[in-house]
């Protein structure tokens, strides 16, 4: 009985761990090819805004100061905190990442490099 319970718990842990890993990847995969996408939550989850193109873009009010993760396909990008006049983060091309604690939820504008 104890052995069966231990095996069941181990199996649940392995299956649950794999599901969580796949969910994190699937979040970033929602970003269309060739786009730069910003997400409200970590791991490419939550509401997403697709940056329209190259250059500077003001974030829409619903995601301004809420960006926690970014997916870039072919272009690098920068995140700007307008109130403090500083670039709070840079993300290289072909990257899917959570923002660092000092970058998280601070961006008002983004710049896509082309």
C-alpha cells in the first residue's frame, strides 16, 4: 500500500512538472512569427500586445507599467520608463524571457530596432 502511494505521488510530480514546463513554452509561442510581443505576466502569459513595427511605440494604457515578459523574433528591443527618462531594459533578437526585477512593470514605451 505504501509503495503504491509513493509511486502514485512520484508519477503525479513528474507529470505535473512536465505540464508546467510545456505551459511556459506555449505562452511565448503565441507571439506571431516576425513580431515583438510584450506580456503582462511571466513566461509569456496573460494579456499580450504585439508591437506594430520598428521604432518607438507608447504602450497601450492597459499594459503600460505592467510588462513582465517579452518575446522577440528577429529584432532586438528596448523598454523605456518615460517618467524617469531611462531605458529600463534591453532584449536581444530571437529571445523569450521574463524581465528582471528592476525592469519588471516599469515600461511606458518600447523601441524595436530594425
